[in-house]
């Protein structure tokens, strides 16, 4: 029955056309009876019948409206229980039944009870938006057969910390779900309160109902000192970007282009330089409308060959700047990556420091002495209202180089330029060699700006000056080819060559590879507070590069039930809102219907009724016999009955006639 109502009243307009035709037919019946019928009793019966039928039809239409289209009022600050447009659209377009199996016990600690309720409330929203196409099954792990079903889906109990008797207790609580659609199943093994529930469910639906968009990671040049070539590296990134299909891209010296189905390409600092043909393939990828992101430093660390280490020969790592050819390509697209490291000696940010020795406290006890770890810090200088940093307020900065916008890009009016992250005002710069060489050898970076010589250059003076430095920038707009007017380098071919982009493209630069470091991603997914923004930053970057604006809005919601807009609402306020939602809309609906009938009744008593009432005043003049004198009338004098009196005519009843008496 519910599916039939959805088919008639939600998927098509014919149900509402028929309902509107019924109401119009009732009004037409009433008006025709008023104007054509000569029997007053018939008119009275018609009025009563139409009124009753109109009210009954209104109530039936209201019930149909509320059963097909669910209206809810979200009073929470962050709109936790209201679906975002993209989530509602995904649910409404389901063409087959989706089954959601939730493995969450009813008997859970009080700390997690509110979270459990918010999960099922959100699933109710999805179910209402899906119009009967989404089925939710609540499975309690304490029931027989449920643990076996959960284990088959890869869902297991996970630790959860709670307070009991003023003690911190760790309990194993199963809290996962599986979504099945057309024989395919996706799962969320552990639902964490720090991760947006709506975002996870929406991305699962997008994964099951559509073809994932593809993101490429450029490899083949010992990127991140060869870390990209490790299988677990790609697996960790794929776990974060569950909706996207993450693949590695090898250009084979420039003989192969970037695959056509790759829509965003990630670059990081290579140890081995890229050939001109490979740079050409990257350039043509951007000209075809592909999005490009550089996540890396302006320098690279070349470790000594393994055979020398095995032979016992002492060889130090080599710190060298970013490949010049790649730097020029990035500069052409508007990114200037510095051969430096941003440092900050602010110890109030809570960064764990490295122990350097012991010191004697005032009480005479020995205490550990720590370094400032100046290449790792947080920053609160974040751009407002940009999708890449949506929901990020204090991101971690890890051994980052400066990334700025080139002067050529600043001089153009057709580009949208945004500096997304800046270092704190107390930061300064150190050269890559003076910072990374001690770190590579197990030492510490500089603890304060180096003292300047009298003959110091302007560049050296600028490095030691404290101030905010750009760390992450975004560029959006049309681009020209870096190889425009140049020959195509071999072994690349000129087939399909473009010298201008097919439309606006998106370029992003961050002076650190931290968003794709597996350890940082795993720590963020596990809820480690210093790293919690790392997965979010990677997700935001991918969504912005691929113009997934809806997913950015969804992920901005929190997983904790936020308070009402009015702080501290009491029970009376909540009860008032509840009854207003339950009884207010039906009353308004019926009042509108009655108002329409009153307007029609006023129309019936309008000019036509006034003319009928004025007719009796003219009849005495027409009905007087010759020789009779007019008799003054007074509204206060009662009209005599009997002979010579003029009875009040009945509306529409022609049997009542005036008679002329001698």
C-alpha cells in the first residue's frame, strides 16, 4: 500500500491532479446548484453535502500528504537530524530495496546511549527520504546467530572507554553496520562518534549505486623515499577514501599518458627527477580538465645506497632541493614551493617534545629536559568558508615547506586564488639542509632563528624574520599549457594535444605530505586527537578537486547530538513544539479549507443577493392601485400581517408572488 501511494502521489503528479479535480468538482457542484436550482431545500442539502465532503476530502488528502511526504523540524544547532540535499537525493533515487543491518546492543553504557539513539534517528531520516526503499534491521549481538552474522560481515566488538564508579573502564561494544544493495554489501566495522555518520552512509550509498570516481597517485620516482611503492600505503589511503577508487599511475618515462578515467592526480616529492615527457603528460592531463594536487616538500632526502651501508662505509644522506623541471611546471600552474622548512618555537600547542637531557628542579629533583620540536606544530590561521579546510580549525603542521602563489598567477583576473593555511605569527624559516640534516641523523632542528652575519643577504634576513608563512594554497580557473609553442618531448606523442584547458581546472599545493602518510591517517581514524584532522583534510581535498560540494556539507556535521538552538530548553518548551508539530498542521489545513468555503459563501451573498433584497422596496410602488396614496414606512413600525401586507419572498422560490388587492 505504501509503495502504491508513493507511485501515485510522489513519483507522479496524477494522484494530486485527481485529488484537485475532486475538490474542484465539489465546488462546481455547489456553485451550479446555487445558480440553477429553484428549490431552497435542494440548495441547503447541497451546501451541507459539499461542506461535509470537502472536509472529509481535506482530511484524507492531509493523511496522504503526511504519509508520502514526511515533514520534520530539526531544532539542533548543527542540523544533525536533517539530511543534507545530497543525502536526500541519493535516498530518493534508490530503484531497489536497500537493507541496513545495524549491530548495536540495546544495553550499552550511558556514555554511548545518546550516540546510539542519534544513529537510529538518522536512519529514520534516510528511511523517510527513501520512501519505503530502505529497510533498517536492528540486530542485538546478545541474540542467537547475530554474532556469527556480524563476524561474516567483518564486524567485531571494539573497545570503548566509560566511567564506572569513578573509574575509567574499557568495554568491548559492537557498533557497526552493513548496507546491502542488489547483492553488493558495504560495511562500517566501527562507528566512531568522531566521524560524521551521515557522510559515511551517503558515501556508502554512492559507492553501491554509482561508479566510484578515480584518483591517481603518481609513482615510479621513489616518491616519499619509496613509501608509495609499498602495498600498505595504497591500502591505507583507500580505507580513508572509501568512495573513490585510488590507483597508482606510472607514466613509463612519458610513453604513457595519465589514464582517461583518472580525474584527479596527486604528486608528492620525488627522489628521482621526472623526465620532460612525463611532465608533458601531466601538463596534458591538466589541459583535459584534470585536477592536480601537490602534497610534498620543496626538498628531498636521498638515502645512501644499501650496499654502502652493508659494507660499513659511512655515508651521510643528501638533502637536495625539489627537481627543477617539476618546480618550473608547478610554478607555471601558480604554485611556488620553497626549499625551506617552517619552524615554530611555541611550546603552548601541546606537541610532544624530544628529551634532550636532565635538569634539576627547584626542589632538587631531576626532571627530563625536552627540545621544542620546532618543525612540528599546530596552526589556527585557517581560511574561512573554503571547502578544503571545512571543519578544520587547528591542523597539524609536520615538517612543512612554504607553498605560495606565483606572481604571474596573482596578476591574472580570471583565477580564483586562496591561501588556505598559514603558519603562526611566531614562525620563521630554516633552510632544508640545516633543518633536515640533523633530523635525518637523529638530532634536533634549530630551536631559534640563526644569528645573522653582517654580510647576510636579503633572503637570509627574510628567513629569520618571524611572521606567518603560506603553507597551503588553492587555485581555480583556466590554464595554458606549459609546453605551448614547444616541441613534444619524446617518447610522448602529439596526439590530442591541447594548448589551453577545456575549462576551469583546480590546482592545490600543500608543503607537507602528511595527508597521505599512512601512520598519520591511521592515527586520525583511530581518534588520536593530534591527528584527527589528517583524514578530514585528505577527504576535503579530494571532494574539492572533484567538485563534490554536497559531500563537503555532509561531512561538516558532527556525530555528537548537539544542543537545541535555544540553550537549555525545558520540558514545557519541548512539549509546546511537539504539540505544535502534531496538531498544528492539521488545524491549519482544515482552517484553510473552511476559509475557502466562507469566501464562496460571501461571494454567493454578494451583488446578486443585494439586488434581491432591494427588490421588495420597489414592489409597493408597482403594486399600488390607482387613487391610493403612498403610506410612509418606518423601520421601527411593525409590518401588519394579513390583508395588504407584503410577505418576505423566499430566495429562489417563485411560488411566492405579490398580489394586488382592491
